[in-house]
């Protein structure tokens, strides 16, 4: 899968001119890149477009225009782009009330390991969570996790071939029964995958 390079990015000056238009485009794109899991949890799937936007925004905020600084941002964000055989997502637990949130995060310890996706009737895909750093402690889980869902060739071919995609959470503190992912999100996720040529 492609990685972003400096050639893919606009200068700060050019981004200032294009930002409103690009932001509107990205916001529309992101609608098919997020999956609600009940009322209080959501997966935000990254791809080339979402990561490019994040990098442009970081460069803008930090007023970074030197090559070394731009390379640092690329090195930080490129690993979040899916590789053609996986999905990379931010998993957010969303409670507005801080007291309720703290209580629920204690009850939801370990939830990041049991969020799952399933292609057709094939095996469920459980994520590899928080490879960059540990986000859970003895008492509670974090409200933000980074998940990588690895698919095998059969799962990739079956989804690209038109199979349904399902999701759920196997956690006593926040169980989400198996449900079918709507077409627009399913199709967007399928477009991240590339079957390996034999």
C-alpha cells in the first residue's frame, strides 16, 4: 500500500488556500470511515486521505515547513495507513459526563481486545491493540485505543467478492450483539484491501 511522501503534501501557503475545500472533502469521506458500536463506542478507520489531512493539519498548527520536520510527521503518521491486508482504526469510548466515563472505563477494562469484525461466516477478526504504547492500567481502560485488524487472503477475497461485514463487542461491561455493517462503510473498508496475486 502506498505511503505518503513530501511530494503528496501541499506547502503551508498552498494548504491555506485549499484547506476549506479539502476539509469538506475529508469530512464527507470520514462519514464512511466510522462505525458506531452502540451509543458510546466508535471505530474511526484511517486511510491515505484521513492521514494526509492529519499531517497537513499538524504542519499547519506547528507551522512546520522544513524538510526534517515534515519527514518527522510522515514517519509518525505513515504507520497508521492500512497495508492492504489490514484495517487500522482509532477506537473511542465516548461518554460526555466525566464521572460516568470514569466509572464505565473501569467496567470496560480489556474491551479493546474483544472488539471484532467478521467477513461473511468466516472467523471473527479480533484486533491487535495499542502496539505503540499501553493505554490500560490496573484500574481502568483508556477512552482511546489504536487497533489493527489483520485479514487473511480468504477474508480479503470474500469481502471483495461481495460478502457482508459484521461487527460486535464480546465484553460483559459493554456487549454489542453481532450486526451488519452498512453498505457504504463496508464498501469503503473493502477498498482498503488488496488481494495478493498468486
